């Protein structure tokens, strides 16, 4: 899955950066990580909702998550936070 996301991001970046592509086609390209499984994001990676740690595939994924899920992104390394950044009391996805 990570490889697919990485390839999709590369393809999207190439498509968005190609001036010969019609503007309408460029507008239909979207790039994102799958936020559905992310519990908490940090500068060096993220915890999924099953309490497994993952490094970001690339900086673009981290920036996208930070921009779209600002309330659940922490601008520090996870190992600097208490419990390595796992926030058991803040299971926000259970409340949605």
C-alpha cells in the first residue's frame, strides 16, 4: 500500500508539474495519504489506529496530513512526547 501511495504521489507531482497538460486535467488530480487509519501524526511519522508506528512515506504525505488534520498533528518527533506520542485518552476517531 505504501508503495502504491508513493507511486501515486510521484505520478501526481509529474502531472501537476507538466505545463503541456490542459488545466482541466490538472485540476482533477488529487494527492493524499489515507487519513482513515491515522490516529496521530508527528513530524517523523504517525500512529495508526491499531497502535502501530509508521514513518511517513515522504515529506509530502506529512505536509498533507498536517494541513488537513491540524488538530491531530504534532510538530515534533513522536519520541519527544509522553508515551512516544500515543494519546490513549484522545481516541478522537471513536467520537466521529
